């Protein structure tokens, strides 16, 4: 007798948990042959709002973790991803990739996690400064995360696009709400399972599945989202986000690349989502002693 | 001119009621023209429309000069000149030579510093002490600082190729007219861009003096174009299709309009917008220093400062003492003739702004807050407001939430560190903050948790060309000053 396979229910990822969409709706992306891939959650704006609440709640503890600790957690993500390599390859193949290309994409994703894990405690030194002001003050500028970031992941390359947009954002101490590729969503939810087992603080990454068309407005109009990354490749949606971002002066970044190249990883993806804070303090200036001993 | 008269307070009774004699700065060496034209393509030209408007001295309400009102066609002409200068001259010049021009501008400004200071005070109403000691030197230093970057750009952004953007459109406010022009023009030129700049309609004169200095420096025609005008002139700059970058300093409302207008055009954008910055006094702070810091934080430049420390948070245990000292200090402030070297608080920049400030003072009273104002006499002519503070202010009060942009301070109290961090961060703005405490570890706790771009610890309202300035949240994005300020004017290759 052949054994009946257990099919996976793909749910969404909010606040470290895997709920179904509150809307109860689903959609069914198809594979290349027109066969259904799975019933995916068709996330609603309420799901988006819940995700923002979770992301905001997680921001304080995530951003205040030591940089070294964030690096360890990102490295842990790479470890978990490596362990599930076969599953990701299978899903990519199921979604239309060749075996070889799928393997390449997964390996690139793992290596990219390691790459950004390493940056967690290094970009600050590269991009911060002590400023030689012309008065008796000590003055320095250091980077701080922007806060809650909305990410619309690339429609192509369901795994590497997702990983390449999420990793620099959380490496820098931000939290995020991510909308996965509409037609290639399987890896996104499996990646959420990786995140859930990597000691990542709950709510740091929240992943929704659904349509850009329905959710794009939420990304730019939500008043508690500080910045939006749009990598979905739809010019109309990019424009909608840029146009709507004024409601709370959101920072908007439109990435046009597909993140498959080696040059698609660099610390400037981290600094995009950083604020620069400059601090002043007076230097005591009494007496005549100098340092000329 | 009437002598300053002050109420005698117990704390500041120096016996005998002595007062300073007036000590006005002479204006004899300053010769303003009757009319200022637009500076386009290296020439001073009349506006196409033939329209001019008057700029007045807010301290006397007297007309100083008339200036051109540039329209869309003038802006187009300026952008074409800037594009031509960029393509044919400025981008072909070696970086070293480019830097030398900027140094030359800095030097010429230093030579004319006194004239610039007096005109700034006449046109903006700010005290001569401030124009002379803060605005003008900082403006000169800004040019001097960025001049040196011109041939060192490859060191600024590690492992990236950088290049100029092209033509930049810049719109500046009326609170620091010359200084803001310097903040905009200096880094733009150092990065290799050409400039179309519009000063604010109430304070166009020092920008036109700067145009004359730039002309005198021999900077190639069209590299810097300065156009006076109103909001419509600014809109024409923002919407011009051949501009590569917009830099705006001004209100959050206008900033949002610009962000929307620029959406989808590919123009690079930096916004330096409003603020409602918290100034936090802990019980272990050196109280007398802190009181001076509060005064400087809110009354510097008549409170026309985007990073003004307009929300004071005092720890409950020292609240009575701090508020009493603050009230006493308020009564010693000299309000009046901005040209007088004794004056602490000059004129409100315009009638419109005066009305806005009065409106907010009324809102504060209507909301039930307790008002205290200095007992000083105000000059009969001109736009003046007494330094004012409100106690019994709720976190939700409009005067504690909205930017007033005048010498009006709201005071709230707090008990714990957590409480004050939450209250301070509970604002759509995030430009600056101040912390006063003698405890080092507390300073770093506070400075790392306050969500603002500039934090002053045991000091306030300090600026420097090497020190990046700019906000979080609705206070805008991008930084001005320092190495990081170059990023706003460069294409940084991915």
C-alpha cells in the first residue's frame, strides 16, 4: 500500500506565530503546468495592521540587543536554512525552477545570511564618525535603525529576493512586515519556519502572503510604518508608495534588481534603513594643563 | 529709542535698577540697493513678469528694498543655465579647482561678514549678536569646510564610486537665511552639482548679497543661480523636469507636499522639516546651567528654530525651583531692537508669524494651561512677542504637540526615566532633544533612547559644519553637514 502524503498548510507569520489570515480567504497560485501549488492565505489589511503592531512591539528589544547578539542570530538563520536546504530546493522546483538553479538560489541565500550576519557589528564603525567641531564639545554621529519597515519582496526569485530584502533590514536592528511574492510564495512561509527556530525575537520579521494590488496601500498609508522597501517590480505600485509616503514622511526605497548577483549584497542596503544620530556634549575646559607631556 | 525697563524680581534685584545703555550696531557701512534682480547665468536680470515685491524690516515695519518675483519662466531660464553650466563647465573642471572656487567664496564672505550680519538682522529681525556671532561665521565656515571635500569625495563612501547628480533645486526658510543658503550651496558645489536656489520671501536680502559675492568670486556663470520669489517660485523649482535633486528646509506641511510632488520623478530628495524637541532636566542637573540651556533652547532666534527645545520636561523634585528660576530669568531678557548689542530677543520675522504665535498663545490659554510672560515692554513699532511659558500643560495639548516656531515654551513634569522617554518620543517629530544631568551613564541611556537626529547633552542649539544635522520621522530625511551631508548631493553607485 502506498502511503498518503501529509500536505503542508501554508499560513502567515505574525508576532512569531503562524495564524491563518483573519479574513479566512485564500488564493491558489499555480505551477508551470497549471496545477495548484497550495492554498495560500490571502492576507487582509487587518493582517497587515496586526503585523505592524507585532513589529512595533518587537522593535525596542530587537534594536537594543547587542550588535554581536544580532550577528549570532543571523548566523543561526543561516544554520537553520542550511539544514532545510532540500526542502527549499524542492519548493523552488515545484514553483518552476530547475534543480540546479534551485540549489544555486538556496546556497546563495544561505551565504547571504552569513554575509549580513557578519555586518551586524561592523557597519556602525564604517559609517559612524567623530566630528571635529570648532567648539569645546565632544560630538559624534552614529547610526540607529529607522524602526518598522514595510517590505514588498521581489516577485521573481521567491527565496533569494525575500532573504536579500529582509536580512539587511533586521541586521540593522529594524523590524519588518514582508509581503512575499504572490506567485512564488512557498519558500517565504518555509523561511518563516526557519526564522521561528533561529532565536529571532518574535515580531522582528512578519511575513504575509497575498496580492500586492490589495495591500500596497497599507504599506504607504500606515502611520506606524517608518520606511518602505519596494522590490516588486511594478512601476505603478512603486509610484503609489512614493506618492502616498508623505502622510508621515516615510522613507521609500525602490530596488529594481533581482538580487541574484554577488554585487546585490553590500552594507549600503543596511545603511538605507538607518537614521544618523548626532550627539553633543561639552568638554570641561578649566585650568591650563595640556597634553604636551 | 526707549530704554529697556524690567520688573524687579526678588532673585534679580541688583540694587539701584541700573540698566544697559542702548548700544546699537551702526548701519552706516551698509548700502542696500533699492531693487534686487534675479541672479541667473552669471547676470543680475529683471524677472520676465516685471513683478517685484517688498521686503521689510520686521523690527520697524519699514521697507528695506524690493526684490524680483521669479515665475515659472525665470525658473526655467535658471535651470537651463544651471544645466548648461553643469554640462559645459562645472563637471569638466578638476575637483581641486572646484574646491578653490568654494574656498574663495568662503573668504569673500568672511571679508564682508559685518555687512552680512547687519543686513541679516535688518531683514530677518534676529539680534545682531546672533547674526554676528552665529549665523554669519557658521555660514562662512560651511563653505570653508565643504570646499575641502571637493577633491576628496572618493574617501567619503567606502568601496563605492560617487558622482555629481547634476542640477539641484534648493528652497530655504526665513529663520537662518544666509546660513541655510550656505548649508545648501556649499555641499552641492563641493559634490560637483550646479544650483538653483530660492530664499524665503520675507528674507531675500542676504541671499542676494551672497549672489553678489559669488559673482565677485568669478564662479563660472550658471553654476549658482539665485531666484527670489514666493511659494509659486518654489513650486516651479520642485516641478521642473530637468532638476535632479530637491533640497528643502521648511515646514513639515510643505515638505509633505514636496515629497508627493517629487514621487516617481527620480529626483533625489532631502527634507529638513519641523520639530517639537524635548529638553529634559533631571534633578541632578546643574540647575543654573540648565536654566540657561532652556532659555537658549527656546528663545534663541526668537524661537524661530526648527530644533528649538520647545517642550521642557522637568523632574518633579526640582520643578518648582526650575520654573521659578526660569520665570526670574525670563524677566531679565531684553526684547527689542535687534541691532542693539544688548538685545536677547529680536523681532518676530513677519506679521504672519506673529499672528501664528499669538494664535497658539490663545490656544494654550483656552486649553487651560497657565501662562507666564515676561513683564518687559515691547517696542511700539515692529513685530514682537514677550518670551512666554506655559505650565500645567497636558501631553495632548496642541501647544505641546504642534510646532509654534516662536518664543513659547511648554513645561511638563515627570517622575521616572521611562516616563520621560515615552513622553519625549510621543511626537510625530524627531529633530532634536536635550538632556541635562550630571550622571554620565544616564546621558547615554537617554541619548540612545530619544528618537531624534540631534541630541544635545548638557548643552543646546549648537551647530557646526562638521556635525550632521537632520531629523527622524516627520522632521524629514537626509543630513546636512559633515561627511554624511555629502551623501545628499552625490549619486552613490550600488
